[in-house]
């Protein structure tokens, strides 16, 4: 229902703002001295611009979806090879000692451990189709150990917050859309997203651990978190000491190298297990075709609504207002154009995707704002959607502090994304 009201609200706000602009134009002689704004023919023709934007954004939506067919087929084919080759299972075994410490109420060997690690690994690898059913299965298994079947358990809250904080290794959909929009190098946001999502996941882990009084200062947890933090810190330190021109080149090289090494690793692991790599790729690619086609109605719905909002002038007013507020503190407000994507992400994944594409359209896919919007889009999952689907699947009514912790992780992603995108692209 939340997305329903947001979608309707876009059109109603656009209508109100457009009417005010037309009335302002008609009464320009009276209002211009008061407002200090000179009304022009653009204000008079605002409804023409709104209607034209509906056709334009509908065309953009279909063009993106057509391009996504090839890209999604490619990556879901690669991911299927990784799944069958044991890459996901390997990550599960690697994460198990850590998971045992942050889910202390679960007995050793509980089946939920396997489903949770598989779900998180699937999210990290961009296996969205596999991640959701694995997540629901994990919640069902956690529900078996939950003494109060209507109230979220500590383990369920920890799992969902880790899920919504969205630790991402390969942001497939973001890279695919950037490629469809003509980015010079679609993978140049790979490292910024990986760094940003690390901080959001760490924030989610910390706040839930504090509330649940989980001891994070033991050797296993410190080993995992400390080791990753050192690696992330070294990456940030390395790039922060580079010249701005070198950062782009180094980031592009490192990101593409890591992506190709992952592809090679998946293929070699599958070959070692005597998997028919070619056939598995074809099976995964078939899923990519269906995913790209199914996304067309959602793209059209959101992009047309956002296009109407932009054409009416409402989105520009919002961005200018936020920029003016930020400017009061002497902060560079260039990043403000990407904030609508960040604001929308906790509410709607498709809405945030639409905001990101709109930022690409308006500012340019390789602009600073465009790259920052991509960083926001890839750094977290959709908090309210995840909570609704996972808790709804098992009949949980009292979610306790789940949403608050999830939004805290989202806020951390926004703050970290501003600084990290500024470091890489500023």
C-alpha cells in the first residue's frame, strides 16, 4: 500500500505544482515583484511538458528493458554457474563460525544457519531470484525456534537487518542499467557500492548487537569484522592518497579485474565439479530473459510518475530546497540531486530504481550525481518490502525494533555513500 500512495502522490503533487505555475504565469505582473521570480512561457506550457514526458519516459523504460534482456541473461547465467559450482556453498561454510556468534539463541546445527547464509550469499552475488525464497525458508526455520509466534525473535530481527543492509559483492542490476543508459564504464561504481554497503551492514550489525547485548568482542567476531574493516580501511586509505585523475583509472581497473576474476573462479569451480558449464549458463540466461521482460510494467509505472514529477517542476523544487538547507552549513550540495534515490530506497526498490534512472536522464549517467545515485541504489535492500514479505510469510505481527534498526543501516549507507562517492568521483 505504501508504494500505491507514493505513486498516486507523485501525480497529485505534479498537478498542484503545475497549476500553481500556470496561475503564477497568468498573474505574473502581480506576483513577480513579491516572489522575485520571473514567470516564462515554460510555466505556461508546463502541462505540455508533463504530457510529453509521459511518452518519453515510457519509451525510455522499454529501451532499458530491451537492453537488460542481454545483460541480465549474461549475469544470471554466470551466477547459475557459481551456484552449481559450489561458490555459494563455499561462502556458507566460510560464514558459519561468525553466524554462530551473532545468533546465540539458536542451537548448534540448527537448519536456519544454512538457509540464512545461503540467502545472504545469494544477495551478495546478485542472485535475487534465489535470495527471496531462501530468506523465507530461513524465516520459517527461525520461527520454529521462536517461543512467541506473533512477535519477532532476536534471531529473526538480526537476520532481517543484515538482509536489508544489503552487503553486495556484485551489483548486477545497477551495472546493467548503467550500461543500458550508455555509461562509459558501467562497472566503475563496483568498488564504491562494495565499500558503502560494508558500512551499512556493519551499522546494522552493531545496533542490533547493542540492543540484544551480543558480545562482539570475541576472537571469532573480531576476526571477521576486524579483518574486513582492515581491508576496507586499506582500500579507502589507498584511494584517498591518489590523485583525483588516478582514482578513476585505478578504481575502474580494480573493479573490472575483480569482476572478471569472480567469473573465472565460478567457471573453474564448476568445471572442477564436472558441471556442464555451458548448459548451466544457458539455464541461468533463460531466467535473465524472463526477469528483464517482467520488469517492464514496473519501469513504465515508476519512470512515467517520476517524469511527470520532474516535468512539473516539483522534483527540482524539492532538490533545490534540500540543497539550500545543506548550503546553510557551508557544505558542498552537489550530491543533493542523488538524494531522491536514497530517500526512496527504504520504501520501494522499483521506485528507487526509477529515481536512479531519472537522475541518469537528467544529470547524465556518468555525472557525479548519476554515479552517486547508482551508489545509493546498490548499497542497501528495500527495508519495508523485506520486512513485509519475510514477516508476512510467517504471520509475525509485532516486528519490535526491526524497522528502526533497518532504517539506521539505510541512513549509514546514505552518509557513507556521500563520502565514498565524493572520494571516487568528486
